[in-house]
C-alpha cells in the first residue's frame, strides 16, 4: 500500500505541475524503492536521516544503476523532501548532501533517409490485411514528419486530422501544446488510412475518438493502439527492411526528424520548438550528430574561411 504522504506528493505533482502520467509512475516507483530500503533501516520517508539517504544512494551504486537512473531517483527524492518541507512534515532536507551523479551525454541513435524510406516501403508491403499496412505507414509517416513522441502519436484523436491539416496541435510534456508539421506524404498516408480505419474498431463499435483505434488495449490504452504493440510492429518492419531492430525505435525516428532537419539547414531554435523541448540545451545534442553539415556551412559561409592564405 502506498504511503499517504507519498500519495499526497504525487497528487500535488499531477495537479500543480501537470506532470505526465509516465513521470508520476517513475517517481512513484523511485520513492517506493526508497521507502522499502528505509524500512530495512527501521525508518520511513518522513523520518529518514541524511545518513540513511546517503546509504541508499551508495546501495544504488552497488546495484549497478546507470547514472541516468540514479539522477532521476535523486530528482524524485529531492522534490519529495522539498514538498515535505513546504508541508511542514520536516524541518530539514535529508537529501541535500546527495550529489548529482556525473552523466555522459550519449549521442542519439540515428537512421538515414535511405533507411527511413526502406522502412516505409516495408510497412507498405506488410503482408496481411491492407488496413494494417495502411495504419503502420500512416503512423511512421507522422512520426518522421512531425517528430512526435510515441505517447503523443498514440494519443492523437481522429478529430486532430479533420480537414487535412498541415499542422497537428499536440499536447506534450506538462500539458504544453505545440504545433507539429505534416508534410504532403504524411497527409496522403493519413487520407489513405482513414478510408480503412473503421476496420480497426472493436467488435460492435461503429466509431472511435482515437486516430489509431484497436480491438485490444487495457487501462488508459483501452480501445487504441498500445505502445507495446507499436514497438512489435516497428521491430517487424525493421527486420523486413533489412535493419537491426535494436537500432530502431519511435524515439530514433524522432531523432531522425531533428537531425535531418538540421542537416537540411533548419535553425536550432526552430527544431527546439518543433520537438517541444523546454531547454535549448536538450536540442543542442543534435548539433553533434549533424556536425558534417555544420562544418561545411562554416567552411563555405564564414568570410574568413573563404579567404585564400
């Protein structure tokens, strides 16, 4: 059973910060893990000392958690104790001495435009029912054209593509809305798919609000294509296109969207807006993978670079 004070903290994140469901689940998992550790030390979330919190992070290191996971746990724990201070449950912050783990900045996995085309061709040639191929092509075209997160893609409603729009209105992290572009290929794929879309309705249903309805799914994903099923379809498509499935994921297509835009000369701030990044530093990682284009631009455009010695 979840601790009442932890539940209050999570409710505050949901109500006041509009935290995404995935963030809330991750924070709950992290803090329940801490609570379990504290129980072995005859302590609790509210009664923990700085020494027991430090011992917890030492234990995490011994368990071999990645720096990224440890950093997320630290963020969850720091936020909980700040909330505890504000609520008057504590008069100090036992997590204040925990240093942030040093993290490398891994470069995104990439697929080329040729590989994207190969995957789209494999999706279009998918054996079986034509509505399955049409749905897969539509989803891939939207992901690559718009740079959506997989949660944003699968949360699209059929109303969002009414009247053949050139932009989607997407609700991203923290409930923030942004415009996501649709190119002509994506729009054509949507129109072709909409004709066959009713074949994905659950038995006995004549309509669905979701752009990608499904006869399966449970909980919040009931009645629509699930993340797990989409991941399976993507793996199958990668194999059919002659690619290693380990190199391909919905997020890799988002990376491809950003990197290929920069390669084509797009402004970094524009890419930041299209991706829905709150901080430009998050977007700047793509400058590392678009380095050849940037170096070429400096060599050809900078006035000193054009001068002969």
